[in-house]
């Protein structure tokens, strides 16, 4: 399919319109997210006996003894800015993982001006594809189930609202698992299911989504982290089930709304730490190490977490820095107090640095004194 009729300026305008729509859907839900992080950090500080103060703009300062650190929602001082920037670049992360022999999907990086190249790429391999911004987060601008050049075009316009560099990658069958690592140690693992609605026999899917979003706003973060946005991924996911937004599913029929799992409910997240085989745990740690990330949420797709990825055909999708905490607190199963682990690590690292600096200062002072005494004796 030729894309010569697609003026780059027009595609850019359409991309900006997609971004404005996405912002509107999640503006109100952001208040719940802010309250959630404020609560977990205050709880973590209390458990460690630390003081905590709001500096402004959601930035919290936490002190324990001579140690002080600052946090803002899920942003902390664990990883440096260069590492964060590197990890946000999906093609670069894929390359680093591939160099270590880790399993990744077939992918291609491109821009809106390279649509023909991307269309030829997906046609050569066939199957379904996922398109996402090369530098994106939280599922924004991601579309799954792409099978045609026209579908690629629509998805590219949506993704370009978030980044001019795009990635199209082969869609791998299986469930999405989030593995959370701190300094190479697995803290938690969660199976993240897709968001769904249940038909009542009279309401359209669009109406069911509106009702669901109102319920989320009323219930707060214990119910869901954000709202459900109507986007291309929803339209593709519905179409695969024979539905559209105007469809009226029969009573008690469960309809999967999206393949991208970022907008699911708390109850759609399930603890699976004990179900993972050692091979997958090691692969996740190796992926974080390949990127140089100390605190990482590694996303893996597999049909069976009890067997190695090479056996199930699974892949490592992403290495997320500043991973979200919500999935680990509100889910099926006991909560993993992520903020406590993170704060303990931060405080411990700072205290070790203070002690090391003090030891170095004492050692330097002693050495200087010895040199002075030697010089004095030499002069005498």
C-alpha cells in the first residue's frame, strides 16, 4: 500500500488530536493516583520511623537520622537520569537485551515518513503486530492486533502523538507478567489480565465503559489506577470478538475491552511469584542488568510461566524504570509493600555513603597528620 497521499503535516495534526483526547480521559483520575502514592510513602516512612514532609508539587522529603531522600509518586533517586533516559528508548533496550541472548519480539523502529518501510516489514513476517511510541509509558499510544497497512497507518498516527520515533513489533501470544526487581532481586510478580466489562443485555459497550469509568472515579485507587480510554486498541480487541462500541452484549457476557493491560482493574492483577520458573526469574534479572537499571519492572509475555521462555515461545517486552506500585498493592493476593522496600534501600544507600565518607575523612586526616609528623622530624 502506498502512503504518498498522506501529508506528514496532516498526520502530525491528527496525532496531536489523539493526545488531547487521551489527556482529557485521565485528568480526573490523576487525583486518585496522587493520593495513592502519598499514602504509600507516608506508610513506608512510618514503618521505618522516618519523618516525612510535603515540599510541594507532590514532592515528599523523607528523613531518617542523617539520611534524606525525596520522592514524587513512583519517581525516586534509585536510578540516575541517564539510565532512565536509556531505558525509555525501547529499540535501544531491545538491542541491549538481544546482545545478551535474551528473547525479544521481531521489531522495527521507524517514523511517520517511513510508513511504507514498516508496511513491507510486517507483510514479510505476517501475523499480528503491536505499534507503540519508541519512548512511551503506561500503554499510551499502543495499538495491538495490527494486520494491514491501513491498520498500521491509523496506529502510527495515534502513537506519533507521544513520540516521533515509533516501534512496530510482532505480537506474541500469551499473558503479560510484571516482574519487579530491586538490585537484581525479585520482589514481586503479578499476572496482569485485560480489562473487561460484563453485558447487561440492554447497554452498548460504549455505555458500559462510561458506567465503568464513573464507578472507578467514585471508588478510588483501590478499585483501579485510571480510567478506560476508547482508542484503536479497544476497537481492534472488540472487532476480534465480533463487537463494536455500539454492540449490545447479552446479559452476563464478559467482553474484553483491550489487549493492552495498563487500564485494568485491581482485581485483574494476580500474585504469581511462586509460579515462575527459575529461568524466567533469571531472564528478568538479566534484562534489568542489560539496561543497567537497579529498580525495574520487567514485562514478560508467555503462555506458561512455569517453563523457560524458549519453550513457551515467550518474550521480554519491556524493562520499565520508575515502575508503577499500584499493581503490587491492590490485587488478588497479599500486598507487596513496594514503597517500604524502596525507601529502605534508599535510606540504607545514603547511610552507607555517609559512613564511607566519614571513614575516608578520618583516614585522610590520619594520613595527613602522619605526613606532617614525618616532615617535622625531617626538618629537625
